[in-house]
């Protein structure tokens, strides 16, 4: 039985129409004209318990609006939602007990209180049995190395420490579902890895369902087995990461820096995408030509000072999807 | 799956209150400045009244002793009544963190009430050292126990008037986000029209009807006039009924505003 189900979810924001400038602002005070903005057009998906899903899309695609509806703080314009059997906006508080939320940009902890007291407050809010609380706190403290700054007020923690605190705080009451919004934003590589490891472990050990919203696709690649791609309020892809990779990850870009300028550079099995000074971008179909073969061909013919594969594969796929939209079983583009 | 209703628990709100008290206690500089400015104001007001009374025999039947007692007790009440206790609502609307409050299994307005109450209780404790300081400069008349009890009850009602006025003020942040100008005006109105600085009985007779009709008088003036005996026991019931009526009216306005404001969040996304 799915733990989260949304069916033709739609959210339209209505605001007073406003002309630009000061005059417009004054006129808006008396205006009765509204304009509508569709944040979520049509979103349907269903999640099984224990899944980790990457919910991704460009800025303004409707990700946060969906999450806010799932947490019960936004009422959908139409469509239906069920989260662990509840309609979130009808049972906001009860729904809140089933979920945990972590925002990379905003702390859930109490700013003036030491971390330990913030946790104590959460224990009271969620009515966590004392023994369970102590056990969870010990486990998370070990996993996230919290002991060192348990007595520090949250406002004085570094971003990495605060995020670790936030994660522990969101998991103390054993939520069935956690919503993670940009959980690794601004963190260094080590802190990022610690957080990812924590998410993996919590999911594995406790069967927690995870919805991960992020622009860092490395998070998704590392954690999620399934992704839901949303653009302009509509789901454009929902399925395993591998399928996207097979269908869209056919082409990659090799970036080379030449030792000396080359007017008419040509390499078998690749197309010159762009050439700026000595930097040349070569696009190739990895099913026809492997990166290794291509590099060898380039080096046989030219002297180069540097080379790199343009970006992580998943990023180029998603970028293409944002730009072109998804067409199921798309034919491989000719090389 | 059958969803059962949640059982209401007081504990989280008691915890919010305690944490907020503890938080206030950490702002030591704030405590000293607050006591310091209290002492200065007690001294200045006494000086002003003494100088005025040297040229004027007791206006409207208020003796110098009564008026000094009045203004000192008014300043003591101000330690509690002047607190911007639901400021957290405005702050959290301003920086958007109100959304995270709604994601917790709590009654959000009750959370702000508990948070403000903790702050108020801490400042109420400050009234003790403040009183001790005041007694260095001024003599305060203490009325009989019955009057004191009526004063305490009236002060409590005044406190709730103040709470809801403050809550309404901070609730406007749902629509305007920026409230510092309204706040300035409100502080001035409560202190002046509430009779904290000058007793309302000294206002021009033509104005008195108007100022007594405002909720500010229910905050400061009523308990203070009970204390110095201008409101006699025969009028206690009537005076406190007016205060209670204000509590009900302002609570109703707050409720309507809270519903409309939080609806803006759930419908418009803040």
C-alpha cells in the first residue's frame, strides 16, 4: 500500500494584479483585479514505504509547492493527497507527527537554545517516550558526531554542524516519511558525504521513506533509485534513474585544451560543439565511441594540455530534459 | 487506516514558556538597562510632580502622595505591559520561518502565547528588585488587602487586554510584513492614552469620555485608579466588566485576524 499518493494535484495562486512602479503599488491597494499563477498544474505519483525519491526540477517548477501541500501547510486547489493515510491539510498536526522535515536553507531548531535543549523541546512536542528518545539521540549523536557541540546554542553552530543537528532533530520522533529540501546546500564535500551516509543508513535501518528535493544531482545519484522530474507544474518523468540514463545519456561532451590553436579540428566519432580559443568541446555518442577511444584518437593527432568530461552525466541529462522536455522511448539522436 | 483525533497535551507549551523564560535570563545587559531606565523614570516623574504640585494644590482631588504612588506603580506595571511579547510572530513571518512552525504538531497561536508568557513571567520577577529600587526615591502608599486583591485582578485583566492588543499589532504583519511605524504609534498611544504617564483623571473633561472608551485605559488606568482609590469598591464590578469586555472583543478580533492570516499562508503560500 502506498505511503504517499497524489492524484491530479493542482495549486493555483491568486494575487492582486499590480502594475509596475509606485503608482501601480498604490493602485493595487484599491484594485479588485486578480491574476492567477499556476504553481502546480497536474501532479500524480505514488510512493511505497521505504523508497528514496529524488523530486527534481528547475527553479519555479512547483517542487516546494508540492512539498508544502504534502506537509499540510498549503491547501490544494484541486486533486487529492494522502500521506500515511491522512489528508495533510485536514489533519495538519496529526500529519506532522508522521513526517520529518529538513530545509537546507532554514533551521527547524530553536535559534537561542543549545542543541541539547532544542532536542528536549522536540521530545516534548512529539511526545517521544523517554527511552526511545535517549536511544535515538545516542544513535544519531554517534552517526553525526554531535556530542562536541550539544551544549552550543544553535545560532553559534557552523552550517555543517547545524545541518547535522537539524537532521537528528527531524528524525528523533521516528517519522515514517522525511522531506529533505536542498539538504546539502552550501556544505563542504566531507559534510555532504556525512549527511548522505546518514540518509542512506536511516532509510536502510528504519525503512524511512525519503523525498529529496535538490539541485545537487550528485545527491540524487548517490541516494535515489527513482526520480520524479517536474517542470512548469507537471511531472515530465517518473521512473528509475537508469532508464533516463539509457534513453538520454547517450551523448557526452569531452572538453580538451589544445597546446596550440587548430583551425580545422576533426576527430572521428565526435562532433565539434564549440571552439573558443584553445578550448574545444567534442560531443560523442558513448554507445558508438567510448571515452577512452576518443581520448586516444585526440591525443594521436593533437597536442593537448588538459582534458575533461564536461559535467556529471546525470546533470547533462537533466539539463536536456529541462530544455527539451521528456519524450518516452526517444530515438537516439544521430551522432 | 482510521485516523484518531490527537490528544491535547499541555507539556509542549509549558516547555516553550520555560525556554522563553530561560532565554530572557541570558540577556543580562537587557535586564540592567531595563532596571536602570526604570529607576531614572521613577526619579524624573517624582521630580516633575513635586515641582508641579509646588504651584498647584491637588488637582481633581489627587494628593501629591497619591500621584507619586500612581506613577511609580504605573512604571512597575509597564515592566510587564510594555513588552512586545508576540514579536516572535512578526519575526517568523518576516523571515518565513513560520512555515516550519506549521510543520510541527503544535497549535501555532498557542505557541506564541506560551513563548510570550515566559518572557512576561521573567519580567514580572524583575518587578521585585524594581520596587526595591523605587523605594529608595519615593514613598508608595499601600492600600488595604481588599483593594490590593481587586487591583491584582484588574491588572490581570489589563494584562490580557495588553496581550491581545500586542497580538493584533503583530498579526498585521501577515498583510504588511513591516510594522515598526504602527508599533511606534501603538506604544505611544498605550502609554499616553492608557494613563501610564499622566492619570486619565487629569485629562481635560471633554477628552475623558473618549479616552475611557478606548482599550488602552483598560490596560493601565483601571488597575491604577483602583490602587489609589479613585475607583471606589462600589465601581469595581463595573470597571472590571469593561476590562473583561475588552478582553473578549480583542480576543475575537485576534481570532478573526489569525484565521484570515493563516489562511493567507495555507492558500497563498505566505
